[in-house]
C-alpha cells in the first residue's frame, strides 16, 4: 500500500505495515480516480499533434495512468480541447461534452482554446471554449509543449485530490441539464444569450 | 530569372496570336498574365488544353477589387510536363459576379470554385454542386469581400489602435456585445429558423434508393457519417458516404470545421505579421509553409531581397527535414488508420522528436518555427548544429527509414489492405489537380523542385520519386522514396553549406511593397503549396490566398472511393495525407 493513502494519526502495527492502510473514503476514492483519467481522443488543430507527442515515448503520458485515449465520449472523463474551436465545430464540441458521463473535466489546451489565440479576430472562431464549457485547467502556449500539457494534467490530478465525495456534483440531487447546443444561424447563436439578442434585433427592426 | 520572364512572354504572345479577340495582356503595373473574355472562357480553356498542352489547373481564386467595382477570378495553370505557370484572369462586375464554371473541363476546380463562391460570392454558372464549403449554409454574407465586417470588427488594417488607452483595457467584445455587424437576412425569424439540415448536406449525393431483388428482399442504401469527431479523419474532417451493402456508391466530403479565417486575418495583417500564421496552416510542416510565403513576397519585393547563399542552403535543409518529418508521420498515421493502433506511429514520433529538436535549436519553437524572413532566415544555425544535422542525415535517418521499410512495407496485412485500393489513374490525377505524392504515385513525375525550380534546387542531384499504380499502396511507398531523396539532398546541402550572411537586408518590420501580384509556390511535403498575393502598395496585402495542397487533393477523394468498401475509405483518406489546418485554413 502506498504511504500516500495512510492517515498518519493511526498507528499500524509493524507486522501489518505495507499490507494495511487506514484512510478516508474521500482519499481512496480520489486516489483511484487520479491515476485513471481517460482523456478523449479528440484533436481539433495543431495542439492535437503535441497531445499525440505527449502520448509518445519521450514524454509518455502513461506514467500518469492516462495513456488510454478513447474516441467515444461515453468512455472518457477528460476532454482535452486541443486547438481552435470554430463556430462550425462548437455545436459538436458541446454535444460531445454533454455526452460524457460524470465525473468529467475539461482541459483547455493552447491559446486558441483558452481565448481565441492568434485567430481571435476571425469571423469563424470562438474566443475561448470557456464561453460554452466549464474549463478546469488552462494550459497556455501556442502550442503548449508536451511538458506544459503534462503539467496541466498534473493540475487536473490535484483538483481531483481536493474533491470530496459528499460534495461532488455527480452525486448531488440536482438534475444535470447539460449545456444547450448552439445553433448555426446567420452567425453562431448561443441559446443562453438568445432572448437578449433577439430583443435587440427587434428593437432595430431587423426581424419580421 | 530573365530567361523565365522571356519564356512567359513568348507563350503569352503565342496565345494572343492564336486568340486575338479573346485575350489581352494584363497591363496593370506589376501584374502578369492574360485577361480572358468572360463569355469565351470555356472555349478558350478547351483550346489551351488541347493546343497548348496546359492540362493542370492548379489554383482558382477570386479577388475583390472594391475601388474599381469589379471582381476578378484568377486561374493558375501549368503543363504537367513542366514549365512555368500561366496566369489567366476573368473580370466581372461586382454587382453580378457570374463566371462560367470550369468543372466540366477541369474537375479539380470543383472545391476551389465552391470556396470562391463561399468566401467571395462569385457565382460559377454550370457548377454541379455550388454551395458553401467552408462556412455553413445559411451564413450571412461572403466574408472575404472587402466591405464585409466580422462580428467583432476592430479596424481595417493592423496594427490596430492601442488596446490600453490610458491604462484601461478596451475590448471590442465589451463595446459591441450584440455583434452589430451581423446582418440577419430579410425576414429572419428565430422561431422558424431551420439550421443546416442533413438533407441539405446530402443534396450532392443522389437520392437513397430502395431496391427489391429476385427473392423479394428489399435492400436499402445506407448513409454513413464519419466525423467530424472521428479518430481516423486526422482532425475535424467529415465524410458522408452512401453505401450499397458495403460498397461506397457516393461520397460527400464536408469540411470547414477548422476554418480559421487565415485569408481574412492575413489581409488585415502586415506582410511580416503573416509569417507566423503560415506556420499554422499545415502544422506539421511550418518550415515549408514559411518557404512558400517568403518566396511569394520576395518575388514582389524584387532582386534586392534575394536571400544570400547561406540562407538559401539553410532554407533547403529545413524544408527537406520538414519533408522527412511529415512523411514519417504520414506513414505512422496511415498505419494507424489501417488498424496497427499506434505502434508504427510511435516509431514515427520518435524520429519527429529528433527533427523537432533541430527546429527548436534553430528557431526556438518545436512546431511553430516562424523561422524564415523576407530575404533570408531569422538567425544562424547555433554552434555544433551543422555537425548534429550531418550525423542525423548520414547515420540516423537512413537507418531509421530502412527500419520502417523492413517492418512495414512487406507486411502481409498492409499489402492486403492497400494494394489495388483507391486507384487514381494518371489522367484522373491531372484532371483533379492532384499534387505532390498523390500525383506522383499515379505515375506523373511532376515535382516543382524539378519542373519549375525555385531557390537553389537546381544545384542538387536527386530523382523525382514516381510510382505507377496509383493505388493506396503506391501512395504509401512513395513516401519512403521521397524520404530517401530528401536525405540525398540534405547530404549534399550540408556538405556544401557555405559560410556568410543569412539575411539580405536589415531586419525590418515594414517593407516598401511595390504594387502588383505574385504567386510563389513550393513543393511542400503534401504537394504544391502556393501563395497568391496582391499588393496595392500599402503595408497590408490586398489579397492573400493560399493554394493548399491537401484541400485540393481532396477533390479526387470521391473518385478514389467509388466502388470501394467502406472500411477502405479510411485507408484512402490516410493515403492522401491531409492536414486540416491546411484544408480549412
């Protein structure tokens, strides 16, 4: 048994050391989860290549128990948004996030996913995926080096460590509504801003 | 240089002599090529193809000349036997830009004409499937028109005004939260708005048939969607295939999921600001993207900005290392697609990392090198780098390519899955404007480094790799051939690398750009990468267009896939080797 599980206030008899651990439910729950985060095999742009390089032999994501990347959102609990999110793609990204089972985390990799990056002024680019999804960790860089991505993944692990089974949202009674999938209209329409936007357009007399 | 100009003039004169009423020389300052009568475009192109042998229409794009109130469609066409490019133009009024479509003569124009319609609103009469390609159906406006404004419009040209006036941050998003520039179409009603439907998407494919066979069994055709989130599409590409049993009877590629507005941003940027953006086109090969852009701008700038010898050699070394890197990754990912899940790719990544180390040492960044400058490269090779590269190209890389060869080439499954699949005949390859390894694997030995040499490629001894079957297996093998040829070039280049300057001029932020147009093309790892630039004499390009090889190679995807099994689709796509950053730009 690794020492990180043991709570120091309990003395374990010497003959049972290494075979028995006395710990809290939270700690063993998080310990199990932190080493088996399954990222989604989901590349958007340039950053995806560095993500694959991180899975390669030199940087070796497997050291963190994260080398199993699944293309299906149903089998994943970490979405690495690796690259520029365009308006045409964002409905799919939101849908994928909604399809992921809890517990789920979002890591925004690179400048584009975090805030639009060099393409922020483009007409087809979302200035940051956090306008739609709740992001847990931002990794800066264009693209971030594999070391930076690994650091981001370690931050996810730290976040997992601090969670408590009694407070996590996936065991709460509140139903999970998911995030409304934006619509591709004359421009991208975010359904949450929709009433305000339409009111504005009506005032201008643009709508029938 | 002058020989080339006289050769082009000779051809132009010959064409004008043959068609005195249809064409005239483009006489604007700094422009080249011929202006063709719109009404005579199709017979002219037909004659050009038959009588002059110009068979490969490489680039079709539009330019919006707002002050002159006209639209121009620019065609770049060459002979697949070699020689320089012929530039043709068609001018139409801006209020009603209609141009005859060339798809019947050159099927390779199909996607490019759709792109011109999507982004510039030029209508191509007679196009079989003229709909938006990068944006979605229903998007308001044509973004590359000069009077179109983005939702968060900030100014016509960069550099923009201070974003921190008096220490306070000002953002367009906060001053313009409702995106005033979005123009909703006449009578837009949010309640009845129907977003881009699947039916609309499948309009290009024939309707789904239900058949009853002799036994009285009903069989129905099936539509299968791959992507945009699919592990084998190399990014966010989408294919909609119609199947009869397991056989593909129709296929519609859908793209634009990574359309990052490269060209619009490029036209707002200054010339040197665009260099780092070109890194992000084909993000495996930032060095060769830099190369193409630098060539195009240097052509505009003139003789004074010809890079010094040492810079030329460094450029070639970097471009060829990029080619090796790209082809290793192409092989690795292709095997991924065949089902050898990640082991060959890991071998490829190993070599990639070593080449990236060189890039990081010379340019400071692993992937986005931003290394080339107009008139040279940004900095010299660091100490010991020459020796390091020499060791790589004499010892490591030849050994590794042989190792990959030994592991993969004669593998029974690879051969079984790929031989005879996805055949593209030489005639089809030329017609579909295929370039690079796809074209050469079909038996057309066209390589710009030989056919229309740029930089110092005429000094090196190498063979143009060519394979003759045009199937997936040959497209796989030709990448080995090209790696070997690149190693040959690298060995010669590193042995003859001269000492000296690396930049022809002082490092500058702005350049005095003469008026005119230029088209610079390089043989990138994926094929002909071209940059078409129109300068109006200001600091920012008036038009900036990228002729992306993987985008245009995809035009032939449907032709390659028809009649194949659905499982082979992935292999065929993998063998074209696309990168979505370049497809969608």
